[in-house]
């Protein structure tokens, strides 16, 4: 898909290189997220932030996030790629291990998929006066696109995804809700997995949210508030 050209200036259609100041802000965001996840100590966090604030070149910015522990953003983010602040999710299984279709139904009851389960390439999800929970945080995904076609009638469907998994949503609602609060995610390319969710809800709710494995809804809210406060504090400090 071609990128639409800008209408302004002689450099229209070309990508502006990121400045050191813009990269510095992204690096500080990375450090804030790592600190919020308890991946670095307070002392280490302060040391790295000081390095980022004093950096005048891209290599110096890279040294501020060099060697972060697993689960933290990688040093490639210092080059200005926003999507590099999230872990890249690779396919867990080859194409031959993935079933072509599957169905999950909840009628006057509750159905849940969680743990190390294997979604099919195309999944039909039906909740009629029942509840459906699809937890993708530890699911084994195949390469490419995994599709969930959702039908909810006077019921509820909850989809929990790990941060970084690319999700596209095109659902509709009639006297209900079909909610997907998009976050930064790694755009799927090549054999990287992605999830597409479509369908409709009638007098129902379909909700898609991002949480880390083992993280409750309350824990996720606290983590996001903590990260937001820390980012605000660092921006004020950096002015």
C-alpha cells in the first residue's frame, strides 16, 4: 500500500529524519516503561535517564538503554522507531500445526480459552446470553493472520492480548459496544503473527484489552497510571 504524499513543501513524500531531541523523548519513554515493570532499580533508572538527558548524539542515546533486561525495549529504539519500544512477537508454531478453522460457543453459559492453547487460522466465536473469554497472552500463534469472527447477542466477549501483538478490529455494535483501544504495537510483517477481529454485537459487549501474562485488570490499570505519572514527571524534569 503506497504512502499518501504530503501536500506541503518540496520534500513532500519523503520521510523526515528523527532529531536527537525526539529520539531522547522516546528513549525516556522506554526507560519509564522498564521502570514501571520493575526491570530496573531506582538508581539504575536515574542513571540511565541522566545519560539520556545529557546525550548529544544517537550513539550516546543508545548507551542509555544498552543492556536492558529481557522484556524491556531494545536499543534499536534509539534510532527513532516507536514500534521498537515493544517486544517483537514471533510465531510459536509452523503453519502445518495450525488448524484451518475452529468454533467456540457460549449459550446461556461461559466459555474460556486460556493458557498455551492454539487458535485456528479462522475462529468463529458465538456468545448468546453467555460470556466468552479469549486469553491470547500465552496462546501459541502461527505465522501470519489469525482471524476471530465474533457474534455476540445479549452476551459478552472479552479478548486479552499481550502488549506488542498487532490487532486489527472492524467490529460493529447495535445497542451495545465493540471496543478496541488501540495501543502502539509491532506491525506484523513476514511470518510475524497478527490478529484480526471482526463481527458484531447486539445488546452485548465485545472488549479487547492488553495485559501482560499474570496481570489482572486492576494491575494493568495501576501499571498504566504509574507509567503515565512517570512519563509526566520525566517530561517536566526534562524541560
